[in-house]
C-alpha cells in the first residue's frame, strides 16, 4: 500500500468508527423496542452497570456522551418508569447520584441478553485474534483521546 493510500485510510478511521458505533446501536435498538427502550434510554443503564452505580449525573452524562441537561430528561423518563433512583451526593449538595432500582436491574438483565445476542451476530466470523487486536487498538485510541480531552469552555484538560 502506498503512503497516499495509507494516509487516505487513516483519514477515514474516525468517521468509520463513528458510523459503525451508530449502526451497532441501531441494531441493539430493534430487539429492545419490545421493552420500550431506545438508544437514549438503554445506554445510561448499560453505563451504570459498566462503571458502577452511584455515579453522578455529570459523570454519567460524560460516559454516555451527551450533554448533562439532555441526560436529566432521559433520567426523568427512567425514573418515571421505576428503573433508576436519584440520591443526593453527601459530598456535594448540588450533585445527584444515580442508582438502578430492582426493576432497573431486571430490565438491565434483559437489555444485556439482547445486546449479547446482537454482539454475537455482528461478530460472527470475526476471529478471536482479530478481536484481541481490535481491542488493543481501541485501548490505544482511547488513551490518546483521554490525553487530548479538553473542556469545551476552558480548554483545560478534563481529569478522568
């Protein structure tokens, strides 16, 4: 492969990754419609499970990749459905921590089964070694993005 061809490939990695993530999330949306969940509502549940309950709304918004004010509306929906509970952060009276309810854990279990089924279909035919290499590449990209992460307002690095 020529240098020009390689450069052209490198320029497409970010957009391709974003498009794949979007398509993957849409594929997960299909089986979850029976549960009344959409991408907007199931993503915070998965992030609560992955990063641990008791994160603040601000932390969860960052993890989900949406604006905090947008997340508040989503959390209102999840709370009204009895899937999450908000609690005051004893260390910061302005902050609210998010926890799954018993019903939320039940829905999360169904969500995980649906996600796992989609993952299995999507990754069918992809060899284990390819997955290991892909995950190693993702870790490199993630580390670089963390190094580059700046606050949109101040330009200061955001701590993780």
